[in-house]
């Protein structure tokens, strides 16, 4: 009762006490829903962690029915002289078959040459097709619906490399990382009509998962990220024990969910993932649950709509999503002019997830100052890292360099 009144007061005033180190109003990391304190790694892994995972699956991202999928790989193209000879470019078609249906996804890879292999790999989905991530003319164009050019939605040569600033392949390769990307539309086309062509009809055929708890776009994207790991486990040049998962914005939401649910990702990076990503819903700044469900009704499980204008009824908040990444290193990046993604809410969640890291004897995010750290001042001493890049909603070379600095700590 007491808690309920506090929750109402908080939601009316719009003030949240979730961040700082006080977690008032936010569900605690180390306490089950029944109020049982969790004090050991074993209890966390056997009781609380599965409880949280299940809540995010049923209430937010959707339940993976665990369908057995037969996957095959075909190298469509490979060239050892890419990026001026620094890398091998490879394009792999993955074909997934289940329940009499088939879907494909094309992975673009740049693998550093002349270094000891296997190499660590950075993986992330892209928004516009692989061909938009680089001006490299050998990168194959997708024949799927793409968001640009608007209204045409077919890839155009003039849009090659349109998102290249977000994919500094050459720099990553110089730093010893392979980079892999897949168009998100290969798993679920980012629009209201996306379901039929997505991987979901294939995965849910004959499934008993209730409609309200089924995955939509973000769940399908996360599923796809795990399929990339399946490939890394087979590719000799790549080190499947050193995988950095990185996602920006809506694809950062998908990356966090994939990183939370699939422990094969070694380092998880959220860049400007905002609402239903790293940002605390209870902070109620920027985009809220109602807005995201209204504008993107095809992203999350239908159950999530129960929390429209009702954030305090959520049995979880996003710090618990981050806590699921523990004990693996986690990096949350925000941008100063990205209020829509709520940097304070992202920072708050990154701090609050620390209890899970402490349990493993690891270092949470430390910050003794008031409010957010200054711009371009990465906090990377602990196993949960954070930075507030100066500038707008985007992923830039600055962000990539910081994420690679962080991953280097663990991989070198
Ligand atoms: C919109 C949406 C965000 C999302 C962003 C993006 O702004 O409201 O939730 O993160 O698009 O993907 O760039």
C-alpha cells in the first residue's frame, strides 16, 4: 500500500528516485518479487536472474519459442584485398529453415589481415542494408524493403555508404577487430507490415506461446544477433569467446536484449538505446512507454502496452536488463543532445545494475560527482562503463574508439 502511494506520487510529480544510489521506486536487483534477498552468485543465477529474464521476455521483448532451426551458410563473396589490403571482406548468406519455411540473412564481415587469428569480433545490426554501411562497391545490395529513400524503399546506388560514419570498419580492423553486420530487415522489416516477411512466422508456427507474449521486431532482431554468434562459432578466423555486441538506438535495445539472454556475447554495448533499452522507464524523461508503443506498436510484445502511462506497474525496470549482462563487461553510451533517449535515465540504470556485478566481486560504475559526468569523460575503470558523448543522437567514431578501449581491457 505504502509503495503504491509512493509510486503514484512519483508518477504524478514526474520525479523519480531511481537513480543516484537510492533505488526507491525501482525493483531491487538482489531481491525476488516475493521479497527474498539474494546474497550469493548461486541464488542469483538459479532464482533471481531467471525470474528477471522471464519477466522481460513475457512483458517486453517476447518469448523465444526455442524452435529448432536448421541453418546453413554460403559464402556469397570473399576478397582478401579489401580496405586497401588491410582486411578480408566476406559476405555470407545464412539460410534458416524450420516448420516448412525458410528465411535468409546476409552478413557482411571485415576480418583483419596479417594478424594472429582468431580475432575478436564486433557485431551489430544496421538500419538501412549492409550496402549503406560502406562505400565499398563490392558490398551486395539487399532486395528487401529499406527505409530510404523514403516512399521508394528500394536500395539506390546513390545511398551506398550513407551510414558509413556509423561503421568505421577500417579503424576497427586497424585495432585488431573483425566487424560483422547484418541488415535488421533480414529478420524483421522495420515497419508495421513487417511481421509476415520476418523470421517470426517460421519460429512461432505451432507454438503455444500466448499471442500477448510473442516477440515482434526487437525480439526478432535479438534472435538474429544470436544467429550471428552461431556463425562465429563455426568460423575459424573469428574468436567466439571475444565477441563485442554493439547496437545503436532501436538496435541498441535489441542488442541489450540479445546480450541479456545469450551469454555467448562477451562484452555488451548499448549506444543511445533510450526507452526500453538502457533508460529507466521510471525516470519518465524523454520517450516514455506509451509513446514508444504508440509509434512503434510492432516492436515489443503486446503485454508491454499494459504499462502505457503506468511505468510503476512494471515488475522490472531497465537496470535489471543491464544486470542480466553481469558478470560480462557492459558499456552504456549516451549523447548530450539526445534527451529523447534520456541520458540521465541511462546513466541511472548503469549505476543501479551494479549490485549484480558486486555479487561477482566485480566493479560497478563509480561516480562520486553530482548528476551526470561531464561530456567526453568516459568512466571505464569498472566492469560497467559509461560515457556521455557531446552531440546528437548517433554513433560516431568517438563512441567506437571508447568501446574498443574498453573491450581491449578484457581481450588484450
Ligand atoms: C526513435 C524512437 C527511439 C529509437 C530511435 C532510433 O526516435 O523513438 O526509441 O531508439 O528512433 O532507433 O533511432
